[in-house]
């Protein structure tokens, strides 16, 4: 069952999932005209293949430890840390341990 997207004015919890992390699936939190927020969940050893998006993005580690490969280097994110990526930057992500993150994606007018 899909979770509903937050509406303007809604409060959304981004607290660590803790014991619920193992049962949680990635889900879109907000899907606006130019902004999308996704809580992604990656379990230890899992990865997201290399890809790029045309809009800018930020990846905020909420819990766990994430590896992000971008700009020809490996970036390790710990809870509370984020990395910003310009549009069209090839990137991949993997979880060293069970992890969750907030993905903040922007879209241009043409994408919206």
C-alpha cells in the first residue's frame, strides 16, 4: 500500500526508524511541481546503480552509513551529514549497514 504524499502545511517525521528500519520500504514524502522528497532505505550490502538526474539533489543520511560515489570519489555519509550534487552528475549509493536517508530532488520547469 502506497503511503500518501504530505500536503502543504503537513508535519513529517524524519526521525531514525530504529527497529522499524528492517521493515520499511523507500517512499515519496512530497511530490510537488519542482520538488520531490523521498525517504530511501538501503539495507547492508544493497546499492543503487550509477545514474544521473537532470535536477539538483541532496542526500541527507538519517541513520546508518551510506557510501556515495560521485565526482570520481567515494563519499561516506554518517547520520546528520549530507552531500549536494548538481544536475547531471553520475552517482551511485550503497549502504555499509542498514541505513535511511532523505533525498531532496529538484526538477526544472521542463521536468515538472
